[in-house]
C-alpha cells in the first residue's frame, strides 16, 4: 500500500481508508488508546463492563441462608478470584462479581410475614452482625476482590437486610464508591430504600425485589416498573 498519497488527506478519511484497505490492526490500537484515555479511573480490583455488553450479567440463583447476627461462610473464595464491574465510575455504579456474590435471602422473611419483619421499624438491627464479625470478613473480601482498603468502600449486602437479605459471604461484597464520595453512602442505598417502600406498600413482591436487585441493582427500579 502506498501511504504517501494519504498524507494530505483529513484524519477522519485516513482512518476510514486504512480500515478499508486491511490495516485494521493499527486502527484498532489507536481506537483502544483513545478509549483508555477517555475512561475514568476506577479502583483496583474493578473490571469495566465491555461496551455493548449487558451491565448486569446473568447472576447465579439467589441462595437461601438463615444467619442472623453472624456472617455465614457459605463460600470459600481465593484472593484475587473476584472482580467488581464498573457501570459508571463517575456516579459510583458498580456491580459485584456474580460468580462470587450471587446474593442470598433469609428464608425466615417471607411474603406472608413482611409486615412483622422487614416492614417493622428496627428490624435490621435485630439481624445485623456486629462490627467485630464483619470487619474480619470484610478484610478477607477485599483480598478476594483484589481491592485495597478505602474509607469510602462499604461492605455491602447485595440483597440488603431491609429487603430480606441475609448475612453470608455470597451476599456481601466490598462496594466501591464514586471518586468524590467522602463516606460509605452510595447510590445503591437509594435503590434499596425505594424497593423497601414498594414491598411494604405491596406494589412488588418480596421475591421480585430480591431477584431484581441481585441481578442488577443499577436497573432494578426500572426493571420493576417503579
């Protein structure tokens, strides 16, 4: 190929010409460099969701585990085995690794007893583990997710306790936050509150809300039509 005749052409035309003449490798590398340069920085141990791929990969089935007041070690994960997925780093939208954190619900909370369990003020305090328990498991989870400790990272229940979630390794993960955050409050908290209100108002079922937030908390409200 004679490259000299393309030197005077506009850059956009040059890229097109190279692609049409079989020089895809150089064009692809340039595009990759531009994409990386424009991508926001994300925490260590977080993997970008591929462009064009569904941001909520199909998660494993939600587990059923009863473990009030203590984190159940229902999984044995290796250091660096898991990777959180970034949907939008600027807004703090991250998803857990579905292979490591599929989500788990407490079988003691049912559709029939929500009014006396999760819809009763103070319920979560009766089942939440003490910090002496969660701090140790959080440190292990950070290593499993390949993340470094940060004051803005919340050791979060994928299916929150207010939605009937349980305390288990399969339902807890180190959730990164947006870079401008100063604490552990993150966008997922508002989603949890919205789903909790909907369950207690009998607008959605308990199981539907649990499955939606476990599958993809970023889209859960929309997926449930709320």
